C-alpha cells in the first residue's frame, strides 16, 4: 500500500469520526448556524435551555453544565405547531446509549412511566412552549416532544447530559489522530529503510 493511499484512508477515518460525532450528538436537536433547532417530524422550532439560578441568561442548546432548575423553551418556526397538541417528557436514560438514543430505543422501553422524571400533558400553546424542571442529579436524560394532529403523531427525541463537563469525545479523537499519525510516520520510516536495504 502506497503512502498516499495509506494517508487517504487515515484522513477518511478521521473525517468520518468527526462527522459522526457532529451528526449524532444531538438527536433531533440540530445546531444550525448557532441556532438550535428542534425537529419534530418535518416541523421545526427554535430550542434553548436556561439555568436561571446558576447561569443567568446563558443559553444552552442541549447538554447542561449543572443539575439545577432548568427552563426549556421551544419557539415555533412552523405556524402549524401553534395549533397542535404538544406534550413534553423527560426520562432517565435507561437504555445506556447516552447520546445515541433514538426514537426506536424509546419505543422499546417497557415502562416509560417508571423512567419519567417530568411530564407535561398535551396542550395547545401559542407560539412558545416552555417548561421548568428541577434536576437533582447529574446524569444522562432523554427529552421527548410529541406533536399531535388528527391521527398523526410527530416525535422529537433528544438525549442530553446534565453535569456535562465540556470534554466530550474530542480527547479520544485527538488520541486517535496522534495514533494514526504515528502509524503514518512508522510506515514511511519502514518503507525508507526497505528501500535503503534493497539498494
């Protein structure tokens, strides 16, 4: 295998790892040009969380730095949401999947009520849906928003960590990059040595 081919494969692995981290970290919450969007099916809303007692007006997109009183705010982008029944649930992550929890994993939970730490029953809220919940424990949780229109139900699932340190997966990616660069350096040195011995 040539050096260029080897390098291309390593860079591809790194790029895919970084892309995967960015694409799975927020579930149905998407960071779109510094605006957090919650995707409830095809419907979208601006989404933000505040910790008014500990972090004043600072906005969070998803993961929260402390277990504290938390204000979740959904500002509708689609007018249709303001006419729909919407409920909001927060559960402990009983799946163990952390940031990789998706709707199919929620559907597989046998007793979702036992895992629920907060539930707001379905109501029609004009323009903005907001809820307040006091987190008493740093842990992984999953937010579940459901919007109802006739027989149709649109769901958003977003896992998040309370007590998030801000470190995330990046140290592991840094270690992987260093390891891959070491392999490239070793491969180049090995090929150079073979050329020298064969000469």
